[in-house]
């Protein structure tokens, strides 16, 4: 594992969060974003996409190729949904 990834305090803190809590929290934000009126829901979806993009960039060196491709596809779909809600 690259040193910069292993020593990142944010990633170390995120690693201690139970996986179920992280998934349910993300799902709750997604549901709220879908239920909010258009400009606000789109902004929340963009915030989720930005968080996913940050994690993607930080963890890119340690992810297998299949995981990288799946994450890029999910990020693209989430960004497209957010932009659709905004405009």
C-alpha cells in the first residue's frame, strides 16, 4: 500500500466507520437528494459525486482495474443525474 494512502488521517478515520453505517448514510443522502426539489437535490447529488471523486482519486493506486472501472461508471452516472437535476 502506498505511504500517502496509508498515512492519510481521513482514510484512517473512514476505515474505522462500520461498513453498514457508511452504506446506510450514503443511501440516506441519496434518498434525500432524490426527494428534494430540483436545484437542491442536484446540488446534494453533486456533493455526493465530489466525495466519491475524492475517494476515487485517493484510493486509485490500491484498487484493482475492475473496481476502478466500476467506480468511474458510478461516478459518471451520479454526475449525470446531478447535472440533469440542476438543469
